[in-house]
C-alpha cells in the first residue's frame, strides 16, 4: 500500500479536528474552564448578550471572534476557532522542521492537540505565536540579527494581549534566551513585547478607561489568590496528586532524552525555557497549558529521538488521543459529568449520562419566559453568576436583561462593595507605621439600572434567596418568582 503524502495527512487531520469540534455538544460549546468567558465576550461585542458582562480574562480574543457570532447569531462558527489555530500549528511545525515526516506525526498525534480541538480558548493561538517566537529567537542565536529579536518580541507581546498567562511565559522567554546576551538585546525584546501588547492596551483604554486595567487586575487577582485564596473565597484550591499525574501523562514520555548532556547543551536556551515553563505549569496544573510547549517539544523530539523511541512515543500518543476524544464523541448525544478526559478519570466510576442537555432545557424555558414576560428585566439566582448561564444560552430579543442576584442585593443593602482583600506588612511594635495595599471588587459606579422597577426573578434552583419574592411558576429547568 502506498504511503500517504504529508499534505494528505495534514488534510485528513484537519477534517478530523473539524469533525470533533462539530459533534461535541452539537447545540452549543464544550463547557470547560474559561470557555464561556471568551464565548460570552464575543456574544457581548456582537450585541447579542442580554446582561452586563463580567470578564475575568483579556477581552481581546472575544472581540476578535465577535463578528463570527454576529454573522450567524450563534456560536456555530467560533466552535471551530481552536481547530483553525491548531491546523496552523501543525503546518508551522512541518515548515520549521523542513518537511520532516517524523515531526509532523509527532505533533498530529499529540494528545493535547485533540484535547484542545473543541475547546474555545486563546491557548492555541498563543501556542502558535510562541512557536514562531522560538523560531525567531533560535535564528537570532545562530545568526545574531537583531530583527529576529523584534519579531519574537512582537509575537510574545501579541500572545500576552490575547491571554493573561502568556505575559508570565514572556519573562521565562527573556530569562532563557537572553541571560547570556548583551543588555541592549534585552531592551529590544522588552520594547517589542510592549508594542505587541498595544492592541490590548488600546482596547482596555477604550472600554475600561485605563490601558493597564486587564494586566493589573490579573496580577492583583493572582496575588490575592496566592496569599488569601481570592477576594471571593478564603480557600485556595490546592491540586492533588491526580492533577500532577495527569499533566505528566500529557507530557511526551521520551522528552527526557533531550536532558542528556550533549543534547541539553545543543538546545540550551530552549531547554531552559521549556524546563522553567513546565515548572510554572505545575504551580497551576491544567492540561491545556501543555499546548503552549508541545509544538516546540515536537520540533526537538523529531530531530533527536531514535527510531525505537520515536515509534514508542507515537504509540503512546495514539492511545492517549483515542481515549481523549471518547468523552467528546459521547457528548454528541449525551450530557455527562465528565466533559473532558481528566474529569472522566477523576470521576470514574461515578460517571453520569443524560439524554437531555441542561442547556437545551434552559434555552426552551427562556423562549417561553420571553413570550410570557416581554421586555422584562430579571434578577437571576441563586448563585451570583447564574445570570451568565442564562445570558449565554438566550438568543432572543423578548427578554430585556438578566441581572446578577449579587448586584440586586448590593442595591438592597445600599453598598457597592462586592469583596475586598487587604495585603499589609506586620511591623514590629517599636515602629510607628506599616504599609497596606487593598484589592477589591465593586459594582460599576456607572451602573444606571433602575432596580426599583424589577418585579420578577428567575432561579435555577427551587427557591430564590431574595426577600419579598414569591414563587409563580416552574418550567422544565427554571423557576419564576414575583416581587410581592
């Protein structure tokens, strides 16, 4: 049988990736970490979001996707956003490896590629930008041309504009590739990063009135979480042994070959980058973070693995990739409590499968509510972010707006403060002063909602935690309450 040509392998892979994205939760998006943050930002800028928006991450990626939501009045097109970037990653790895078939198969069969296929996230585009940043920095090390530093810095800066965590990886780039370089090249790289960040700075200035809003918010949020567990909760989730084992499972087994002395020295800068980055990932282990490193790993492994190591790695990758797509295939027909591979491992054997999707029930209920209560504003409870669930699933125009129960309670209590956390020194009693920094969240001071006119509430629970609201009607999934 004649071997498939490399271009045919790429085409078949692209088709299969699109197919996985298409069939996973066919009526909506895969519900996974941060997905709704980006999808709802896109919906918000498309003018289809019936609520005030609260984004925990950079809004630039959602803004980029918003025209595709507007075109079809649904999330259908942006379901394939990650697939588009993954295909560009595969083509880029193939180009950088100079058409090497081994490297091509390593990146195509990488389980994290299939893991990310239906997952709406800026991580794949960040991975693509980091891959080319590595390529240009590698060229800089070999040739010494300053232009390559500028290209790399611009790409890293743009990656940081799309995804908050990329900014921290950019400093790892700086350490790994410039620790032994002349100081002027460091400044060139830093200035280029800032220039690459300009799209985000401009967007934040336009919508928040402060160019550094998103960057500082993310930094202080991380600081607050690290010290106190966040402004909402005093408990910071510590990842157990399972989390680290799963990360190691997705890390190429034979990558250890690159740590042999002669190979490590040959790829010293990029190996320092990969090593420090991996340690950084272990501080907050999520499978999707491995996607940042995988294309670079594939390039190096394609060059250095012997035939036996290469074949064994492909077998490991293939088996893992098959296991990863099983939960996605299941979700074409069933809702499950194990939406992704690692959740299936953790929840086994307590797996649940339901023929009726909760999201479909919510959509049907909202359509009925919209017909019965036209142009109404609804308080949504009982959790503070339940309003986001309804705003995500609702595509009609009959309901005017969904309001968070948290905002309504702030109105009732006549207090705009949601939460605060004070970071302070602990001076010896012999000293007169000490220093403190306060991080907080408050309701938007420009909020012009007339809360007095709100007469109805929706709850995803059987009750509503609001005074003076009585039960009116139960739908399939939602309940309506009326102010007495």
